[in-house]
């Protein structure tokens, strides 16, 4: 090949190579500029999730956009930097999060005309069965105003709804709010006694895991007649009955009573039916007058006031005090002053006595006006106390007071308010004394006496409240049950056979004593907890603690303890009460605990605990009930 041709070819190749290098450099420059420009623009618009990569003239956008709108915005921002035709969209859109389930709840409203149910419930709830349940329990028409949502029922929803259906039977006027694992009851009862009984019944019927809140109120009673009786005698000053219309009136009355010599605590029944808004002033004035006399009684029956002085009171003092009292009493109130005559000590007064024994036996002794009255009195007593429990040994005499028969029958009726006691009728007085399991027995008797006897007929009431006779107060409280169980296991502990959930034979007598206490306590809401030490595998310890708790529950069932409100739960080694690096510590951690389940708001751990030490006896805290032997590693 000629030299010139060779040079021409070499020059062409060199020029081509130079052109190729220049072209590659231009492409790289375009890629870099495009990628940097788009990246800066995306960052400036807070689209940092988008990834940018240049491939020649193409610009690739990748990454996961939070939503479709931000994905489109990233494309728009990139298109403002480079030609949109050069943009390749490889972005994805994040999957939308599942919509949060709504809060399911229902309000059950009941009154005398029917039941209404309002709220949002899971679609899985059997609506027809629920309405049928409320209808059966209330025996009233049920209005269904519920909405449903297609979401799973939350944990605790079915238990709460089932309890609300059961509870509505005891709630004639109430609102029951139902949510998952929680029920709130707002209700009105007819009396304080009905309120206490309802709270007790609902608390005991609630499932152990249910959080129950009770807002139950009792209206003020209507007191008819509006009665108050204050006495000063050799035994001191006291109220036989005390009624007030307001808290301020009660405070005023009690202050006057303390000034007159009342000792200890006292209270008045606050109710409706007061004859005058000046009740507190009238009672305060009358008590002060009685204190001036030094002894006697003052009785209010609505607006009628009877002031009875003690026998032997100076006539001039009596006249002065009663005159000042009559002037000071507010309008409406009418005073009847009584100064009893001193009886002739040479003659014994006529007397009728009826006694009521703790077993319910009644004896009638003393004097009655005639044979017909004896038959009436005997028949009346048999009707009141039982035909087989009355023994009559009264005799007929002449010259008894005209109102003798009335006071005898009134005294027998008053005696029926007591658990045991006696009533004595004399020409000058009627005296009732004894014991009752009703806190308001004294006030009830005084109110009854005031309505049956004349204003000038003196009577004396000496009734003592005995808590052991009260069918409600006599029931041990959960805290009292806690103390009783603690005393049992402090002397004899629950033990298990090594490495098993079988209760040792030596501990069966302990289970007998615990069962006896629980039977007397009623339906406590208890969690029977099993605990182990840290030796052995954690899973094995957890299973062993659960098995031991269930074993204790089964032993209680075998002893006919009602365990419907009990649950068994094993905690394994997660709740030690001592160090696990010594045998004594491990022995303390191997235990069974009985823990009261809170019926209202959750309480800090340890405030409602029935726990006992393991075989080591008392543990830190010392007020619980437990005692379990054996560990997961044995």
C-alpha cells in the first residue's frame, strides 16, 4: 500500500477514536448532570425516598412511594429537570396499612317501660341471640339501635356482653356500658340496704377477668313520721332515733347533742318528709332545753314535740324550761310537756312483760285487762312469732289503765323488730330492750312508737346493734378472708410432691381449712397463681406453675368450693420474691398465691393479695397466703 494511503487510513482511525472518546465523555457528562439535577430537585421537594439512576439518556426512578400522590409528584419533579420521555418509572407504592378496628361498645338502658341497646358491635356477635337474652332477663320489650362493623371481636368482648345480659335482671332502672373486658353499671336503688346488696351481688357475679365499675346511688328515704328522740338518763345521753333533712341540719343537731352530753359517734338518717325547713333549729332548741332539765327525753313526731322530764324534777325548773322552749320553737311545732308523778313506793305497779329468746321463743307474763284481751294478745303473738313458739302465762286483773291493751299490743309489735329482748309495760312507761342485727332498728322502733302511742305516753328504747346478727355485715369481707387464710397457712403450708403438680398428702388438711374459709367467704374473685424458682428450663417452669395452680383449684372444687369466680394462672420464674442463688431463696420462690382480682379500677400489685410464704413460712410482706414446695428442676 502506498505510503500516502497508509497515512490517510491512520489519520481516519485516529479521528474516529478521538470522536468516540469525545462522544463517551459527552454521554457520561449528560448522565452525571441528569442524575445530579434530578436528585437535587427531589431532595428539595422532600422526596428523599426516591432513588435516581442515569443510564445513558434515560433516568430511572425507583423506591417505594408512601402513596400514589407522592409517586406522581416525584415523576413531575423529575420531569421538570429532564425530558419526561427520558424518565423510566420503576417506583412502587407502599401497601396501605389496614384500617384500625373501631372501638366496640354498647349502652344498655333499662327503665320500667323497656330496654334500649345503642352502640357499635362486631358483626360476629349474634344480634338476635343478644336481644333474646335481654328480653328473657328483663321480661320487657327490647329496642335494638345497634350498628355493626366487620372486624374481629376484641378479647373480653363476649364475656362483658354476657355479664351485662345477666346483670340486667337485677337492675330495674340502670345504664350498663359495655366494652371489651369492661362493664360500668350506673343505677338507682330504693334504699341504702338495697344498694349494698346489689353491689355485693354484681361484684360476686362478675367474671374474674372483667373490670367492673359500679356507680350505684340510693335516693333519700321518705321518713313518715319524721322522727327524732333524744334521751338523757343514768346511762348518759343518746339518740333513740335521729332524722334530718340536710347534711347541715344533721351537723347542727349533732353539735347540740354533744353539747348536751352525747358521747361517741352518732349519725342521723337524712331523708325527705320534714315538716318544716326549721327542723334543725327546732331540734337544737329542744335538746338544749332537755339538757337544762338534766334528764328525761324529747321526742319529735313530725311537728309534734313531747318533752318528758325525769321523775322528781323540780316543778319551777320544769315550768321555766318548758315555757322558754315553747316560746323559742319555730312556727308549726307544738310542744307537749310532761312531768311524771312520783309513784307511791308502798304499792307495786301493774306490769306486763314479753320476752323473746335468741331461739325465737316468746313468753308472755304479767297482767291483762280481761279474758278477751288475753286471747287477743296470745293470738297476736302467735301470728307475729309463730304459733309453736309462744307461751302465755298472763293473768287477768282489774283496775288497769284505759290504754293498757293498746300499749301491750304496741310493745309486742315493737319486740318483733329485735333478734332477742324484752318489752315491759307499766302504767307509767313502756320499755323495750334487746339486740338487733339491723343498724336502724332503734330508729325504726322509735318511729313506730311515735306513730302508735300518744304524745304524752312515755317510752324507753334500749336496743343494741350486734354486727354478728346482721345478715349482710356478718359476711366476712375479702380482706377478712385474706387474714383468715393467712393465719391458716402460717401454721400449715401447701406443699407438692417434688417435680410434680400433685399436692403432698401432708398438705391436704391445709386445703380442707382453706376450703372451709372460702365457703364462708362466698364468691371471691380470686386468681390462683403458681410460681417456681429459676432452676430448670423456663418453659418447663411455666408449665409446672400452671399445673400446680390448676391442681389447687381442682382440690378446692373437690371440697365443694364455688370456684366459678376463680382462675388458675402459672407465672413460672418471672415473679421471684427472693434471690435464686440460695436454697432458702429458691424455696421461697416456689409458692402458690391467692390474689384478689380487682372489681373496679386496677390496683397496684400487692394491694389486694392473698399470699403466703412457701415452706419458709412468712415472706417479705408477710400478709399473704401461699406455700408450695418443689421446683422445676427437681
